C-alpha cells in the first residue's frame, strides 16, 4: 500500500484504505472515494492532486490525497 500522492499519472489504481478522522472519511466517500473503487491521477500541481474517480474529475489537496491508500 502507498498513498495516492505516489501514484503515477494515468495509471488506474484501486483504493485499499481511507484514513483520517470520521468526518474526513465521510467527505472523501461523498466525493466518490470508496474502498475497492478505482481512481486515476490526472495531474499533480504544486502538491495538489487532480484525479478521475467515478467518471468525475476531482481536485484534492496533498494532505487529503495522503489519507487515501492504494
């Protein structure tokens, strides 16, 4: 397992674990980040990460991306 921030751009990864406090996990789940779901890093700009998750493009901070383990 490694954090989402270490994923290669364009590579589809499966989410294995989502860390952080309960409200953080719920927030990420509402965005589409669920265990077993696929996520693709589109680009990383100054630490922030743009990903494709559930047919949507979402930008999250590096801090949030480090809580998502793939």
